[in-house]
């Protein structure tokens, strides 16, 4: 069976034979899932149909009354040059085919050919049209530098240029039926990107999220595809799977890198064929659904190691984005700090606290191995302890101390940092090293460094001057 496509644009079939139009409509729906099909028996109305509808591909018969297919092909090529025209003729003539290709036809098929060849030709034209539209969308967005639907990304707090470019890409490919792969470290907000892609897709169905990490083959199949009553011991009632729940919407598969190889085979078949078998059923079901997958793992490395199927990997990464870690967009830290302090205050029923002005500077020196999720947890912890008007930095200093910025093992909580040192430093040497580290963590801010060391700012400044002599 051929690959499934559900284009946002229409496919127009033009032929004076009503029986052939019915046949091709059934064939394209059954074999490729293409349901957005327009038909026209009068070639004189074709230009009117093209002017009034978003048509991406035309199936055009050559021999028709009133207006020949070749004449119509010439007009379409001039007035609608972006439309892909596939000529479908009852004659297998090389000269005719060559003339049509010169007039701008995308492909040429003979009606007596096997259905699979025509379906494959239509799918090639559809995919080419999609790619050209996506490229045009991305070019327009990058040139303008503006989002058409910024509200779709309202849940993602950022001013980072890389993130804004990512938004433009997601907006450009959101209406594509092809899978979107979202990669990035844990805690960067991959699920928020999936949600934005769904909101921009225009799909009437809902977003259904499934975390596939830890699911064995049987549980994965049951979760995604459901089962019939009596399919296995304990299956007293039929159950719809998540694929059916996401019909005409988006299926978000989180942690796709943890999927077992047998489950990868099942997912690949669903992506290729657009159909699946509920457990206990020998009759396939078809459903329209856009797949967004996410992982924090290096899928390319897993594919090279034989742990992830190559065909599935390349199908999932048709469209792909990498969400950068927080340490690569430190200028977002103050924005996120303010956002999460407000969110925590609302949820905890408190007044939003005022953070010390040094707090954002301190946090911008931290590498955040847990990314945005880690910063959010810090803010909620700090607000839950908050009593005074100005927010205490203690909770943040404790969190940074626990997680560190690549601290040495000897610096673990409760362990003497000098325990593994053969020669103990003098007090002055130790203080100099401590001041240097505080200056590094504070980004050169003497006020913040003095607070980290536990001395006054004038005393720190005096120390720094003495070290430079």
C-alpha cells in the first residue's frame, strides 16, 4: 500500500467521464487517504474552479469535448504555474507525452496502467507541492522576521533569537501532514513546542500526548491502537487507543528514543500506511492524525548503533527542531524568573514577591542542568518559603549549591572540600581562591560576589586590588 498523505490543499480531477471520476476518487481515498478531492466534468469550468479554490494538484484528461486537455494544460501553466498537473490519457503515445511535459505537465499516466502507479504519481506531486509551500512559508517568515500567529507561542517565555527562529520554522511547517521531531535536553519545554505546532495546524481534533518511555511492546500496541473485547485475558470491554482519540488532530509521542525495536516496527507501519490493527482484530482501521515526536536522546547515534530503525528515524525527522538548553539562552533567565515567581504566587495564593536585583545575575551564572524545569522548581520552592516583602536568595543559593556548576566531588554537601588535598592552603590562599570563584559565578559583579563569600563589598574590593599587585 502506498504512503499516506492528507494535503491541506485540494486535488482536482478533470474528466468528462463521471465513472472515471468516481473511480479515481475511491482509489485515492482508499490507497492514499486523500479525501480533499474536487471533480469537474466540464473543462470550460476548470479555470473558475482553480480561481475559487486552493488546488495543489490537477489530474487532467486529454480528450474532452469543448476544450482539449493540452489547451487547458497551457492555460493552467500560465495562470497557475505553482499547480502540479498530472496528465491522465487513454492513449499511450510518446509524442503526446513529450508535448505535455514541454507545456509544463508534472507527470503523464495512461488510464490502463495499474492503480498503484497513478497513486504513486499523485503522492509525488502532493509531496513536491507541500515542500515548495513549506519552503515559501519559511522564506517569507525569515525575510519578514515576524510571526503571523505569535499567540500560539504565548506559553513559551523567551526573547532569544534562536528560539524566535524556531517559532518561525514551526509556524511554517505546522500545517504539513508529515511528522515533526522535537529534540532537546530534559526540561527545555519540548511539549510546549508540540502544543504550539498543534494550535497552528488548523486540525479540528485534539492534541493527545503519550509518553512511550518504559512501555513494552504489548502495552505500547494497546495504548496506541486499543483492543477488542476478549483480545486478551482481562479485556472485558473494547477500548479505543490513543491514535483514535487523536483522530483529525495531533498525536504527541514523548520520549520516542526509548521505544523498543518491535514497537518501532508497529509505529513505522502506521506512519507508512495510515492504518493500524487494534489488538484482537484482523480488520485494519484508518485514521488521519499528525504525529509529533520528542526525545532528549541522540537518535542519529542510536540509529548508527542499530538501536533505532533507520527508516523510522528518517520518517520522523521530515521536519525537526532542536530546543536549545537554558545555558545557551541565558538572557531568558530574568524573564523566566519573573514569569515563574508570578505563577508560583498565583498557585500558592500569595502576593508576588520582589526578587533582589542580584538574583537574576546569580542565576545567569548557573548552568541549569535541569533547564527551564529546574528554574521553575527553584521559584516555587522559594515562594513557598517566602515571608517578607523581598524574596530571600537562600533557596536559590541552596539549589545551586546542591546541583552546582560542575563542582568537584569533594565539594558534595557534608564533605570537607579540603579532605582530599595533600597540602592545605594558607588562609589567605584559600580566601583568594574563594574570591576568584565567587567573581566567576557572579559574572564579575562585586556586590553579588561579596554576598556569596560572606564579606562586605568594600572588603572584597580591597582584596581584589591586593591580588592584582
